[in-house]
C-alpha cells in the first residue's frame, strides 16, 4: 500500500472504545500537562471518543481545543463526552494527519496520543503537526511499544498474541513498536528541541487486570483486528479463540501483572 496509507488496525469495536474511554490526561498525557495554560489553542489529533480531549479542554479553558479524527462517527462520540461535561470550548473536524486542514501556526499545542503507530508516514505526520504549531509551541506525541510489553505469569499463548498483533499491524502499514521510535521520527521531521520520556500503564489489581484481559479477549475475536488477522491469513478463527481464552485465564490469576510501556516526546516548534 502507499506509504501514506495505513489501515487502522483496531477499528472502533466496543472492546476498543472500552479501552479508549478509560484514558484521561492524567493517565495518558501527564508529560504534557505541565505545558498547558488557560487560553491556549490546542489541536488534538486522533481524538477518538474524546476523554483526553475533554480533559485538555478543561485545562486550557477559556482557550479552545480542536479535536480531529478520520471519521465523523467517532467524533460524534467525542462530542457527546464534551456535552456530558458541559464543555463548550471544543470544536470537531475530520482530517488526515498527513495533510492537516489548518493554516500554518494555528495552535499553541498539537497533541497526538497513540496515533503515530497507526499512520503510514509518521515523519510526515509530525511535519504537519509542526507546521500548524506556532513558533515556541509544543508538539506532543505518545505511543505504546508492543514488543516491550511484559506480563506475568508468562502464558505462552499470549506470546503468540504479541507476535500476531505486531505482524497484522505492520501488514496494515503501521508500526506497533512506535514508542521507541518517536525521538528518531521527531528528529527526521525537523525538530531539534525535543524532550523524550517514557511512562507505563500497569494492570495488576483484581479489577483492572480482569478489565484489561477481558477487553483484549473481546478485541481478539470481535474487532476489525480479528477480521484483518483472519482475512490476511495471519491466524485462523480457532487460533484467535485460543488466544482470547488465554487472555481470560491470565486475567483470573491472583498474581497477574501487565505493563504497557510508552515512548513520549515534547517537541518545541
């Protein structure tokens, strides 16, 4: 497929949105919060169902947040979150991060969470984010790193899941191990003032490991990712069922622990 074209591996299945709606600025953009000030103009790229977007809007009010994604359907869900929180300083638009539909120097902050791993040309995406960011502003990106994910107990079938997911994502034109590449991509995009960092989600309490394992079990058999895995010849339906069962078995164990590491970059435009 063309370099700028990539298939969104996860899709918007309920099990995917279950995960995305859990995200907040505190648990997914803590590295950026200290840079935010009231009155700022923020662009939130790939906003998804809008929970991080809403937090950013509250932090910069009376400034404005422009939330963008590739489909109107997911933006409708983000708009519902904004309405539920009585936030009137968010605008919504569809656009492609490779060719953002905004003039140069439009925003004080341009933010993308778990976006660059899914695009065909992450360097071009960062160039566009830089273009629409005002001089002295911040471009912030955070992405997970699938190869660095770790868990205990070491259920062998879950290693199959890790390898399968990375294979499917790359076939779709994405880079599942984006976290470790953010600094390199930012430098290629022309940034010179970069603050790199890393952070992790950890799922180890009885409640959150059952939640995490359940959503991945459901995603493995019911989401766009499942269809892409089967249609692309990467796995059979039976194999996906075995992986889903392994996820649920892992999540029921008292000593289960899972870490999702993320790379982060704050780039001064």
